[in-house]
C-alpha cells in the first residue's frame, strides 16, 4: 500500500495538454527489454553481435564440411550451446524480475502533487 507521488511540470505543458496527452496517453513504466514474441530473435541477434559467439558459430559451420572436420559436429556445437543457454536463462530471469517490478510500480496508488 505504498503511494507513488508524481510532481507534474504544470508550466509550459499545461497550455498544450491535449497535444501532450496524445503522446503520453498511458502513464505506465516499462523497463523490460523483451516480450514473449521477441525474446528468442532479439536475444540471438544480440548474442551473435559478440565476437566470441560469432567465432564459435563459425567453427560449428566449418565443422559441418567433411573436408575440414576436426572434431565431431556435436562436440563443436557444445560450447556455443552451453554459453547461449546460460546467457538465455540469465537474461530471462533478469527481464522477468524487471517485469514484476514494473507491474508493482504500475499498480501502485498515485498522488499527484499540485500547488
């Protein structure tokens, strides 16, 4: 039952209230990076921008050609899969924590401070 106090800037924005309210119609806070639909594609996009992950992916692709195969294909994929799974679990837990915190902030009662 905590109250959130908001201090509005009633100076110059009060005159253009209708125009400002169109851009800020919802007053909810969102700090999460992912949604359920964008988690996997956005996560993989971010992970393969890192040079180490790209290097291991290159080794995996290279090992699929029999002429340059050094290890078994599955063994080469193992380090990349372990690193990606660990990062995925960590990012999912962090993002879910942010979602829960945003939800408690957005559902809290609000007082608006006005002179």
